[in-house]
C-alpha cells in the first residue's frame, strides 16, 4: 500500500529536523521529488520563477561568478565561472562561456525556483531547474562575489506569481533499455564509417531504430571496444597523471555540462571518486558503472575517440573526449590513454 504524500508542513518540518541531509536524499527519504521538496518552501525561502532557458540564462549572466551544477544519478559536475554567450534554439540551446559550457534541451526545463537557505556558513542562494517529474536538470549556486542586486532583480523579474506550496509532477520517464537490430548490423557499420560529424551518429541510430548503447553493443571493431567497468575510474587517474586536458560531458535529458581542462586532484570517498580542483569538482559513483566503451567516430577533423560510461539500466553517466583545438590539441596523448585502458573479453549481448 502506497504511503500518503507528506504535506508541505511535514516536508518543512523534515527539513528542519535534518538540515544537513542533501535535498535529493531527503526527497527520496520522503518519497517525493526534489522539486516538490523545494516547492513546499514557496514563500519560506523559495520563489517560483520562469523556467525557460531564454529567460533564465540571460538573467544568470548578470550574477557574475557562480557555480554551475549538472548531474545524473551517478555523476555530478560542478563548474565555477560566469554565464555568457547564450544561444537560443527551439530544440537545443547553448551556453558557450569559457568555463561554463552547456548544451540545453528546453522542453525539459519545466519548473524553476530561486532558493534562499540558511546554513551554518550563512545564507545560500541558488537558481534551481527541474523537469516535469520534479528531477533536477540544472542549478546555479551563487558565490561570495556574486552580484546580490542582480539576484534581487531576478527574483522580482522572473517571479511567476504562483504562491502554492504544493507541486503536481508527471511520472518519471524510465531509461530506455539498449536497443539494436542484429539484422541491420552491416548497415550500421557501413553508415558509421561514412560519418563526417559526431552529431550525425544519433540520427543514424534513430534511422535504424536503435539507440546509443544498443549500437555500441552491435557495431564491434574498429568502431568500438568494450572496456572493463573500472576503466571509468582509470581514465580519470590517467588524465591526472599525464597532465593532459580533456573534455568531460556530464548531464541528464535536459542539460549537458562540459568541463574542458585538466584534472589536478583526485580523492576517493567510499564508492565515490572525486575531482576536487579550484574551479571544477566532479563526483562519480564508481559502483554505478556497469559498462564502459571506447568509441571512435570519423569526422572531417579526424577520428573522434571517446570513453563512455553507462549504468545498469543503460543510462549514460559520462562521455570523455580529447580537446582538438589548435594549441590545446590532446588527441595523441588521449589515444595512448584510451589504448591502455583494460578491455573486456566478452562483449555485452
């Protein structure tokens, strides 16, 4: 029998009784979405604001230096920087600032809040965006040097006027299982060899009625190589030890956040592997990694070689690439790193 949903008062009291528990974990404990947890504080630290990135991203530029956070169930990326160079699009938008590099899918930006929370370190301010199911899509955390006048303007200008402390959410969409058609294996391989841009790959999968992981399981050499799950951790260690710069893509259905640079500090904490650098933090649940693939796709600029990790349901945890830009080209040392990663003798079916 399903337990009754907690009232907004119950949610606020639960927050007060366990103030150090992370919102995501408290929501799971209460059997609600994270957005419902935040909504319960509407008028008591939370203000409902416009969720569309065309409103939020230009507003975020006015805040100055902040921390951008994007995550999935298995990996969290945190980047310090300034929002700038926003490009709107009906299906996909982008932020192309030096430190904050985002790919945004606006249809998933459904609920948003300006949140003020008292902590032992003082008042913490953040903009938080959620999808229709109430799962976090993207968060912007203010820092000591952020513009507080701009924060007040955002609360006033983007406020929706909705003061309800309850929130209706849609059912969560499950992760799509790996999907492939063995009868189309040769077509997949031939079309794969003709790619000229990495973005063409998903269109190819769609045309063949496959998805990313299903295609990887089917394609075989020379397009992919199955790696041992520990390769997800190993690749971070090798990037740190070699000192190269690389690109780390971490995201969810509504937002992908990209780090371009080196890794300086790694620290293990239980099942987590943590990058703890001055302007970049990454937190990876190593025990969630079920499959890792080395993937090579032809492009007009040469082969694009990635390392991609998936969870047990087939969800994408992260993708890692070299930096191909002139003056920062890390493709050759990256290839040496990927070649040295441990492989699997038996490929997942």
